[in-house]
C-alpha cells in the first residue's frame, strides 16, 4: 500500500530539518523550505506488538549480533511479522550499517526460516512491492520527493555541493530504491532506522535526525518513548540511552 498520509503544515519543519539533516549528513549545512509534514488523524500512543518486534531485529542486525538476531527473528515471526517484512528490514539495514551487516543478517534469516520449516512451521510470506520501482530520472524524482516528505522540507547543503555523488546516492538508493518499496510502511522503516542507528557508536546525531523524521511520519512521542524502553528491555542499556537522549533533545526542540 502506497504511503498516502495526509500532509499538515509544521512550524518546526525548518528548524528541525536544519538541525536534523546537518547532523545526519555530517557537516552539511542543510536548509529547508517550509513544507507540510505527515500526520495521522488519530494516532496510538503505543507501538503494536509487530512494531515492537522490529526493534530488536533492527538493533541486533546493525550490531552484527547473530545469535541474538536469530532469537529476535524467531520472535518477530511468532508475533506476526512476515518473511518479507523481515527481509525488508534487513535489506534496509545496508543503508545504515553497511552491506556486510545486511548480508550476514539476511543469511541468518535464511537459517531461521529453514529451521522453522524443519519444525513444521509455515510462516506467511507477506507482500511484495505493489509496483515496479522507477528507474533513471524517474527514480531520482521519486527519491527526492520521498526525502522531502520525510524530512518536512527540501534538503540541501554544503556537503552535497562538496560531494554531489552522495546526494544522488541518498536520493536514488535510500529514498528511492528503498522507500519506494511499499510493502513495508514508512513508520515501520523509521522504527527500524532508529533502532539500527541507536545500536551504532558515533551515530548519535543521526539518531536525533530520525527522531524528527519519525514524528514527521506520524510516530508519537509516546510510541518513541516505548521504543526506547523496548531497546532497554530487549536489546541493551547503551542503545536505549542513545535513543532516550535523542528523543529528549527532540522534544525539547519542539517545545520551544
């Protein structure tokens, strides 16, 4: 299902985008035009069981902890994640933790699925993307539009002028190739992203940026607070601390 969230105007878009994407992309002087951000008409303050299951999968995949990822994948499948849901999370992992971690995690998922088949478990395959991913200039346009909607404004800055190739990779590969795959909704992708980045040392500024994006796609402060607790309970204290500190900074910025 395509992401068709209604857009509503946010007075915080410019400030949060400048802070968030400057941090997300190193030394970039990101600037934003004031554009609407995504909301939902009625939002829960709790993560669903399925959303909670995404957190340890993403975190252990990013950390490269295969034994604990194995357990998290089994738990996710047990509570309703499909095989393709799990694949999407671990494919997206490459954009934040690198191809080696993504490939290793996908290999672990293969082992989990085979072991479950041997035990007589038949897991739902889940959906594939509903349409072909654009190519060439159409992919660049789609990725740019997705990036702008997620960030709440147009992203540009000195870093992208210094290294325009990385700007193209972000727009085409991350926000195009990955975020155009509509068999995993944007909220699930952001929950996974926050969990991944919180598990990496030195990525605190990126965690901060994705707290902003998470709220832009309709994840509430209560749900993000619960995400940090899931990290504490089911992953480790250190990533939970990173996520909590980033969320506290985000909420403080929004209250000004």
